[in-house]
C-alpha cells in the first residue's frame, strides 16, 4: 500500500461496523454542530458544565473501548505490541473527547446558561 487512500478506510470501517458507522458519524457531526451552536450562543465555555462533561467523557472513553472490542471480536489480551496499545489509547482518547463534546452540547441545549444573576466585572 504505497498510497494513502481515504476510501480504503471507509470501506474497512463499513465492513467492520455496517450501518453503525454511519450512525456514529452522524452523531459526531451533529455533536460538533450542536457544540458550535451552544458556544456561539453563549460566547464562552461554562466551567461547571465542562467539568460535568469531562466526567461523562471518561465513561465515553471506556464505551469506545467496549465498542472496539465488540466490533473487532477480540479482547484486550490480543493486544501484543506497543502499536496495539497506542491504538487502544487513541480509541479511548477519541471516545473521551467525542463524548465530552457531545455531553457539553446536550447540557447547553437542555439547560442554557443564564449567567446565574452575576454581573460582568467593570
């Protein structure tokens, strides 16, 4: 494989996950759009919401690993070399980041920040 063709990755992921791939892709794009909308509406990140989203994101990382183990029909004992463990870390990190963004967007859409009665410093 001399050339890096993105369609090869699409074909492999489509073969592994079937229609789940397109649902996850739609969820990721929808989450990013919702996050951008919440950020544009509020103009800032709300720290309390971000911390809650990061906690949810940790569980999302583990869910991504569980999904990987289910899709590939292998376990973590099958990971042998350093590259395998690097891939496991990347998958966990992607699940963490994606779930954090999605959780922040959902919280921002369900309960928008009203400023809690605090005024801006002069």
